[in-house]
């Protein structure tokens, strides 16, 4: 069955964001530019995906408040949600967690330790698994009732509450996206080049194994839809 997911695009028009999610998600996507104030008028979707962003969830901007409120209501209505990077932070905020700025940016391919081996989102992933990171905020307090699924030395990397999952990393990235984002950072040239040098075949192959979580998410959404009263 074909799933219909709302893709809430917070990327400020990034050229690679929507193509990456279209490639990785086995679903029909209804796409919304949430930074322009676009939000779904209803909740008639099988699930929701919230993308990354260069914004911070604690900024005082109307579109951010609107996004967090919509995600909170979607979760209350029982919609499965996957938040990626900024989307992970939006989900944490919407469910009552807390996000703070970091002292430095986490950037590049990183190893991430699985904490909960039984969660279906991480089923089949390496332990530790590899993913590309680019963020300078982090979840410092999980929502009440949430379970920590993965972490590294920089903190929370994945959590779940009910049918809602947040992942701090970018499993959707291809090599071009990783390099483009890295070269766009205002950082010392030597750090940029060190990160770019690590965008190699071995790291990308390991990160591709982490992409399995997208199929795990859509499999869960599909199973939920099959057992819903309206199915």
C-alpha cells in the first residue's frame, strides 16, 4: 500500500533536502515549506517527517511556534512522526523536552552507540552505527515518557515516545549533500578539509546501512495503517 506522509521542510529552501527525502522514503510525500508558514490544513496523513534546518527551535519566530504546535497536535492525534536533526529537536520541544545550544558544532561522520536494542526504528543497524552530523543545538532533556535509543559523546542521538521518533543525525544525506553542507560552514579551513576528507567510500557505505531506519519507519507506519479502524 502507498503511504501518504507530510514532509515538513524546515530547510529554508535547501536544494538537496527534498530530493534526499524523496529518494529515501517509500511513500507519497505532501511537501510543505514550513519556514514560509506553510503547514497542513488537517492531519489526514499516515505519518509525518520533519527535516533539518539552519534555525534553532528556541528562536522567537512565528513559523517555529506554528511548526512546534502542529507537531504537538499531530502527536496527540497518534500520527507516527520522524524528526531528523532540527526535526528531532522540534519533536522534543513539542513533546515537552528541552533543547539548548552547544559550545561547538558537531560535524562529519560520527559513530553512534545504540542504547535500546529492541526498538524497531534501529532494527538491523550496526552497533555502533555511522551517520553524518551537522548541528550546534542538542536535546538536553527528553520529553516525559520518552526512551533514549542512541547517544554519543555529544549527547542524545535518538529517542522515542509512542509512535514518535527523533534522530539527531542525517541518515538521508548522500556524499554530495555532506560535502556541500560542510563547505558552507563558517569554520577554519583545516577543519572543513578534515571533514571533507572523511567523506569517503568506507564512511559513506557505513552511513548507507543506517538509511535502513527509513524503511523501518515506513514499515511501522504501514503496519499501523493496516490495523487502524479506517483501513
